[in-house]
């Protein structure tokens, strides 16, 4: 079958006026990708995601999937006409909001994202689509990416949004002085300097013209468009951190439709629609965030009393309570949200591989999931790649083995037992302490005593990347390669384990550079096995997340990373 002919025919039929048809600049792998879907070697979801990453518009990708699978598109029921205006009231922590490049909480980005925006947007269905960039293309070797910017976009101070803004923003990420976790995410643009610090390679970001940016990579990377929608990757003005302080709350210059009207850390943030939005209609007049503190019961009480229309997250222990509220819709998302009981391998006794393996061997993942999180998720495999990640490879199931743990402890010189301590701040809820307590009981038969250092949430985040043993919550990323690059690549800012394994880094680079979905799974299996064998993260489970909103909130869907995508949200009544 001539898939290129089909691609061009349907591009003419389905693409939007501003979007390119196939031809020069079309990635040479797209016909092969179509062939894989047409012959059943990959599924529809993998096709949609990868075709969009390689530059096919989402409209064309969905239409092509229908053509290749012989599936007629499902026509959604006619939606009610959105009503403009109103204030959406949300219960969520209101945190310090300075430099988007250094954001370490999704909540910070949720307040910011209606002011500062991203080059791309990953939807709730895991497909990445254009945003401030109207399209992109990659070279066949995936080492050169060209992003074409939307035209007619202005900053709230009146300046035009141009490639200079993109270059300034990305170069700040790649400067170690900024302290951005994006250094780990964009590893293909990073090298180790003479001072031993990671920084951007020369000419990584190239301004082609006012609306075109070229990224020159040292190695292939498939997920560049997806990486640009991580929560610390919002575009900031070319004067940010240069002509004025890198403090968004003090200098809220953005391309979005809203301005920051009120901002009080720990209390309230108010956003007001201040101008027409370059991307189309924005229905809400205001978004008000109310901080009800660390007690999740207070957030749910605000929803129940209808003081707010939505809560950021429903804790698992209150789901049944919320379900009983007749005026509330509850939304569940299957995610790669998790918590890892991670060792800092530079600290004794966790610098001893056999000690780490002994501790990991004692874990009964299913028991922790069932008792600590009411079974609302799935067991993990100690390598931080989730079954919902497209490149996930299934490894043999882990089994608890106390006798093996005793043997490994004896070989490590701890035959008489071992006492360890885990730091935990219940940063995502009391289930984290419950999980630690269950693991404590699982360790005891092997002669391992686990003491739980329960500390306030804020105090834990002061030591999360320093404690010898800690329980850290990690949010969802759409790709396994993204989280592995952020968390376990040597020398990156968020490598809380101090893990440094050249074999792992090389295997991850290889997986990131592989286009074929099935081949990439094989290469990810290598990454997963290395992490599992090195036993740096006993990881109990993956968890589903829940949001709740008043039924008057329309047009809302839950994003697995809990990003607030309110661009189509409106209020009925």
C-alpha cells in the first residue's frame, strides 16, 4: 500500500489552513509508522502519539488512524453552547511562584499557566499538539528539530512573542546557575563543562528568523515536543532574569489571556481575564485559587459547602465521602503518579549494593498497595517506568524473598541485623506513612529495623534530595524516558539518589533515540533491568488520581499530571 499517497491525500482533506501538508520536511519514518498501524504491529494510541511528535497534525493523525484501521470516527454528541463569564473557584495550595524554570510543584505551574504558556500541549489522551509553536519537524536522525512559532502572539506588555524569547528561555534552562530540572529533561542538549557541571552545548538553540527556532542536539531525541510541556518549561519574556528579576509573581508578563490580580502565598491567588486570547475563545472571567492548608479534609469541606467549585486532588481516603455529594462529579485518571522509597547511594549503608538488594527483596508490593492505597492503582517494579508509558517493557514479576534478604545482609556484613531510617513528609497524603509502616513490618523478619522519621511536609522538601533514605512522591510524565532522564541520569539537578551509572545513561540515550515503538520497548527493558538490579528505588505502586468538581463546571477533563487545562471550561449557572 502506498502510505505516502494516502498521507498526502488525507492531509489535503483534514488539515487546518495553517498546517503543512506532507512533502519537504516530512519525516521519512511516517510511512513506516502508518504501515505498522495498518498491519497491526502497533496500536492506535502509539500511532497517534508518535505521529504527532514527528510533526503530523493531530487532526490528520486521528483521521489517518481511522483510514488505516477502517474505523469510522465517532461523532461526539452536540455540546451545549459555552456561557462566557464567571469565576471558577478552586481549592489548591498557593505557593511561592518565582522562576517557572525552577518550578518544583505542579500547583505553582497551575497558577502560572494562564499567564505564561508552553510551546506545546500534551492533552489528557497523551497526544502532544501545537500551542505557542504552530508546528515542528525533525531531521531523519532526530538530531535537528525546527519549531515554527504562532504569529500574531504578543506579551502582556505589548512586545511581540518571537524566537528570541524562546532562545532566551531555553538557554536559561541550560545554564546551571538557573538550577532548572530541565537540564535532566533535555539531556541531548547538555554536556559536562570543565567545572564538572552540566550545561548547554554550544549552538544548542539557533534563532532562524523571528518565528523559527532550530534546536541542534548532540544525540537523537524523539520526545522534544513532549518535553516542552513539562511543568517547568513555560516560555518567559526575553527580559526575564536579564532586564528584570526572575520573579513571575512580581513581573507577571505572559502571552496568556489572564493577569495576576491578587497573590498571597498560603492564602489566595486571583487571575483575571485581561485581554483577548491569541488562540481563540477563553470563557472564564476569573480563576480564584484558595489555599486551605495541608489538611486535605479542609479542601473537601470547602467543596462540600460549595465555597469552591473544584479541588486540586481528592485523597484516596475521602473518595467515598466525595462520591456521596449529589452536586459533584468525580474524575479519575490512571497515571504514572508514584512514590519511591529511594536510597542515596553515596551514603552508608546504602552505598553497599547487597544492602539495597536485601531491603528491596523484602517488599510485598501488592500488600502495600492494598492496605495503604485501598488498591487504587497497580504494583510497581522498582524501575520507575509505568505500564501506561508507551515504551514500558514487562519484566518478570518481583517476589518477596526474606531468605534471600538475610543471605544478602550477611554477605554485606550485617548478619546480626540492620537498623535504618526513612524520612517521610506525607507530601501527597497520609497513605505515605501507612506505606512506610507496612514496609517496616515486611522488613522485620529479615532482621531489618526501619524507623520512620515523620516530618512536616515543608521540612521534607528541604531534605528530599539529601536524606540517605526517603520516600519521595513523583508526578506523572507521559514518557518513561522523561522521568528517567529527570531522576536517574548522572549529575542532573533532580537526581535525588546520587545514582551515577554510565551503562544506564548510555542505555537511556539509546532508548530516547529509537523511533520504532517495539524496538524502543526492548531498549527500555535494558534501562529497567539496570535500575532494578541496582536496587536504588524500592517502589511500592503506581496510583490513580482523583479530582472533583461541582456539576456546574463544564468542559473539564482530568489531566494525569493534574495540569489545569481550563481553556474550554465554562460555568453553567
